[in-house]
C-alpha cells in the first residue's frame, strides 16, 4: 500500500494500536495484565501515553512502506504525527461527552 491510501491506513492503524494499549484492557485483559506487570518500571509509564506509543507503533508501518532511510524518517514522523492528531481529536470528543 502506498500513496495517500497507505498513509491513511497506517495512521489509523497506529492510532488504533495506541488507543488500545493506552486506554483499553484488550482481549482477555491481556493489555491490562501487561500494564500491571510493567507497573512503574521503565516501560510501564510509556504504556499510558498514546503520543509516546505512536512513535513506536508508526515505525513498522513506515518501514513497510518505504525503501530509503530519508523516506522512512519522514513517513515515520508523519504517521506518528497523524496518530497524535487523531488522539487529540478523540480526547476532545471524549471531553464533550462527559456530563
């Protein structure tokens, strides 16, 4: 997948994974158990930040879509940035729904 469609799908998939890990328990509570085991260790707090997670989840999508290091770096940050924008929008919508 390349072009705008690939970028859109990669951005949405990155946001979905970030949201799953940061805010949801996951299937069979697997994510909640992992979050609990990591606790206050180095990786524990990273699992609570969808913005931090987007950096790591965007990397494999960018790698699969590019052939050069320069393109990889730009696409990696672009996918992560799009995921951050989506999370910001989702957070605003969540705040609107609260009483």
